[in-house]
């Protein structure tokens, strides 16, 4: 039996500038071309940085020929890849988890969902983004707090 509605999907590309907590993101299709557009946005956002390093998961679009060709022409841009199946090592994954928790169990229209995504990022300060991405370094946690990396594997 068919379910009502449409299963719409959009890919969210995001990067956190770890020194300032500035969050950059864009919505698009899951494609190498859309990822290249996002990389162009990051280079434009940091025109004087000698190197823009982007920590990526091992999604196939990050290894696509179009991405490799783009990187060859932009030596300031470096993609760093985390270990496979180790999303807990990528600070941005914690931001995705916070976004998913924010969106969970809310019945809204598709335009409403997109507004929720934009509002989520608009309402968070750079300090909040850094605290979400790297909670073990937060000054608001108890002194004896320790991140247990073994339990998430």
C-alpha cells in the first residue's frame, strides 16, 4: 500500500570554522556538482586563508572525478577524510544530530521543514555551534567530564 505524501529529500552540506564557530551551509542535491558549489562557497568565505581544510566523511561524492578535478585547480583547498564508520570523530556529525533532534516528531509541510532548518542555524551563536561540535571542551561541563569514544563504536 502506498503511503500518502512525497518522500522529498534534500542534502545539507555544512562546515564549521573551528576557530570562530562560524557555520557555513547550503541545501542542494546529493551530487558532486552541488558539493563543488559548496566548496566554492567555503573558498569565497575565507579568501585570505592560506589553506581551507574540510573534514569529510567517505561519501562517494567527495571522491568523484568532478571534485578531484576541482581540487586540482584550487590548491588552497584540502579535503581530509575520517575513518570509515567513525562519524563520532567528526565534530559536524554532532551538529547534524542536534538538527535531527530539533526536527524530530514535527509534522510540517515541506516549506515548513526548510524554514525549520534555516531557523535552527540562525538561532545558534558561534559559541553554541562550537559547544555542540566539541562538547568535551565546553566550559559549561563539569570538570571531571570525559568523552568516552569507545562506547560509541
